[in-house]
């Protein structure tokens, strides 16, 4: 897995940028942990994860497993976060399914292909 994760404080939200390749469920879990570790360094309730330059698995199962790990392995305060994720167009459909499962589990996670729409989601909430 070759990934870089960087975080920047923005006006009202934390901007996290991810670049690299995620090929399987183990790497997807590691990618999620890296993002959470960046979130944990800051005191923000609104997070924008910008990853149009991150290659993700197109299989739905790893994404469903990821949501299960959020519920079972992450601190309960993740339910208090609003996370807007920007992905490249080829991943929109699979990540939209991830979004639906997240929301059905009480997580406020949203998917976009537009940075502007993601920012608006965080600012308008």
C-alpha cells in the first residue's frame, strides 16, 4: 500500500487529503485507520476527506466490512462527526453504497465527486 494522508485546518472543518492506491480490504481498513488517526489529532466535528487521487477497490464487500469496523472498532464519538468524502467519478457508485450503509448505521458520512458540493455540505449543516 502506497498512501499519503495529510491534514489541514480550514475555516470550520478539517481538510484531509489522501493520495495513493488501496487494493484490498486490509488496505482499505488501514487507509481508514490512517484517516481516523489524522482526525484524532484535531478537534473538529466536520471533516472533508479529499481523495480523487486515491484508487479504491470497486468491490462492494470491502466497503461494507469497513462500515462494520466503524461500528465495532472505532470510538463511539465517530457518530458525532460529519464527514464529506470527495472521490473520483469511477468510484462514485461503489462509495455511494458505502454512504447508504453508513447512514443506515447512524453515521453522518456523505460522498461527492465535487469539492465545492462537499464543502457546501459541511458549511450548510
